[in-house]
C-alpha cells in the first residue's frame, strides 16, 4: 500500500498523540522521584565512621553510586529539572568531598581491595571503577553549563583533584597472575579513561587549557593500556588456539595466521562484554576528549593511529559478531553459548553466566552500540567478510548499532539501570554523530492502534538525518515468527522537512499481518547504513529508538 504524504495521511489526533508521547519522556524529574526509586541521596556514600570494613559498609561503585550521578545527568538535560539537578549534585558532592577531606574519616571500603576486618583505606573518588561515576559527574557539569545552570566550580575541581591520581588498575587481583582464572584489567583502564576524558571536557569548557591537556593525556594513556596485548598490561587476550591450559600470549602474527584470536576475557572465560562491550567506555572517554578538543586544541581528540590499538579494536568487533546470533526463542539477538571456559577448557555462555539467575540473560549484544564511534574513528574493519563470512553494516551480521535493554528502570538499585545506559548508550553512542544519510525508526504498531494506515497492516513511524524527496527511505521486513524471507516494501517514504518532529516519515508493513507475530523491519537511504527494529508481537506500540518504551532522538 502506498501512503500519501505524511502531513496529509496522518489524522491530527494521531499526530498529537504521537508527539505527546514523545514529549512525555522528558516530563518527569528522577532525582526526587520516590515512585521509581531514583531519589538521589545527598549524604555521604557508604561512610565508615569507625570500625573496620564489613559487607554492610562496602562502597558500591557498580550500581547505586553511578546510578545516582547518571540520573543527575539525564535530569540536567531536562529544562524542567536542570535547576534541581544542579542543587542535588552540589549537595551530594559537598557531602562526599567533606568526607574525603577527612571529615570525619576520609576513607571508604573498596569492594576489591579491603578485606573484611581491615580498616578502610580508599579515597571515595578512587574506588574500583569509579571512573564511570566521575564521567557522569563531569558530563552532568558540562550539560548544566549548557543549560544555563553552571554548578559550583570549586566542587568540581575538588573531585578532579581527588580523582587525578587514582591507581590504575584499581583491582589488585587483575592481571597476568590471574590465569587460568582470567581477570582482565581492561575494565579498570577503560572506565578510568572515561573519567579522565570528561574531566578534560569540563576543564576545556572552563578555559583551563593546561589542565584539559593533562587529563586528555591521562585518558589517552589509559586507552593505550586498554587496547594492548595481555602480555603488556593484562588487558586483551590473544588466545592461542588449542592451548591447554588456555594461554593469552599469542601475537598479531599468530592471529593473522589463524593460530590465535583476539578476545575479551574476564570472569574466568572468553567474554565479549569485557572486550567489545568495554569499547563503549573507550567511546565515552573519546566523546569527552572530542568535546575538549572543540575549544581550539584538536590534538586533545582521540585518533587511533597506533596500529596495535586499531587492530585490537577491530578484532574485538569481529569477536563480538562471531559470538552473536539471532535467538528464535527470544526473538532477538543474543550472545552464543560457545565461549571458552578458561578453567574447564569447555564452552560457556558468552553472556557471562557469573551474574547468575537474577541478571539473566546476562550481557546482551543490544546494549553495546559502538557503531557510530567505530565509524567516526575509522575503526570499522573493511572488509570484515573475510573474517566472519558476512559483512558489516547492511549484512546479516549484527551491527551493534542500537541500545535496547529490556531490564532498564530508573531504580537506583538496578544493575542494568541509568549508569549503564549513560556509559553504554548516551555518551558512547547517542552523542556521536549519525551517518549523514541515516534513516531510523521511532515506533511500530498495528494500524488500528495508530489511527491511520490500511486495516491489517503495521504502521511504522521514523525519522532521518536528511529531508525531502531526494532521500527516500527504503524499507524491508520479515516475519520472525514464521521465519519468512525478507520482503521489500515498494513504496519509499519521504522525510518531511516540515513535519513535527522534523523529517518524520511513515510507511506500512502490508496486510495481512499478525499483530502477535514478531517482525523485523529494516530501513535505509540508498547511500546510508541500515537501521533495524523488532516489533515484539504484543499488539501494542513498540518504541525502537530507545529503551523502556520511551523515545530518544539520534
């Protein structure tokens, strides 16, 4: 079925409803919202006023603390919440800086360093993987400046100074001696870099060019360690094929001769989440440096001219694609069960079963959207087909081009909550520029619910980085429930430059459709990359450009 111009074919009520839902994503502040358990506390995080380290007083750098600062970042972006976000950020930093400066103690219990019964000895801003929280703090500060609510600079300088000399790695058990129970230091390096990168962005924005250069160099140093062979800094494993016990001391020559593979490895196993997944932290660091370099000194920006760093980045993408499959039961992309167990030598789930049932299905390919960053840094392998028998971009290989996390909520205790969305998605993907000819999908829903479109069809709403008749959107679809072939929709919609939102377009999956089947829909411009989304077979609207059924723009 051919749709007319979207402005003529969409009833006003439906369009208003569409825009109303778009706007609702930004209507609620989270820093003070008890309903979704996202209230940001402003006291000291995990103080130890007396006594020794115990399970009940250990600092939490993995969930609650980074979630708090991530919530403040998202509220800082919201004009209705920015003022309150600033006040809350300043109060939280004041409490924790006073404590870190020795009122009353100054030290906390690092979950990776102090054993039970030991006295606390860690600076609150130097805890294991604290770089994620520091990146959120300074990304919030940069955003608040842009929103017209600059936070107290003395507080930000205090965090900067405490964080500057953070040991890296922070985990004393990571490294060469961890084999065969492999524990890579790559997560320490990449998140430390993320913190440094966003401090550099803030310092450059405040006009402190010398300090910005210092922190940019610190970030680049951590990235260099992260993208180095295991034998250098215990970061990336060059797995020697057939070795028993498994070895990580292969060489690039071994890889080129098919005698070794470059793999992410952690938690006693081959682990794409700790290889390609950690490239989101590298992307986060480089986005901070990209901003820092926008104030005149472009040398602060990331540039992957080192051949080893580029080779490792490309090989980690290849590993990620090799270990990703379409799961016909879940009707979505999942990591395969065919990763190497460093202890037993057998296979183990690439999703990282260490997290246990409460975190199932573990890490997902759909939470590591590194495509824009790889494209911007010229890291995308070309051709990739030689390595995995399919290409990158418009091929069947998964593109790592989206962030979809079904377990997301704003709850500050949610492991898959705001902090991971910030580091994996916002700073690593959304802030990087889309392709100049990028079509994407906002939502998919039955025509009967959309209020327009032919009976029995699925209506698709999308957008584009381009406008007008010169950039028609090609659309194809397949029914995943029936395992149908791909079908091309003859009609090509045109992004409407006068639409609301700008450059909106509409199309349909033709009748007959089954609203309880899963459909994968792919769209693209003739000279641009494809974007795909899976309708979830639930007879309701499915938002494609974000998570938790709330929209986001590219």
